C-alpha cells in the first residue's frame, strides 16, 4: 500500500504518553510517596501531577529526563 495515508501523529504520541505516565506512577509507588509529595518534588501543582499520571497532560521533557 504505497499510497496509504500516514498514520496520525496523535496515536504515536499517545502511546508515548501512556508509557511515560505508567513509568512516572510506578516510580512514585516504588518510592512510597503520595501524589502530593511527588508533585512537590517535581515543583508542580498536585492537579498538574495528577494529569501527568492520567495522561491528560503531556509530561514536559525536563520531568521525563528525571525519570529515565
């Protein structure tokens, strides 16, 4: 299918976001800290952090670099 349209970028991006959210949540759970404490460590608000975990908001590059 040489003439098939390219896959939408959003799907590829969404998968990446899902992997990041799983990783950031897993790390928080391994540390045994609350979402509030993790948000404080990252310097973001609680609601912002919650949105990172739920995949509602893309995790900024500096935050993802901390969790590699």
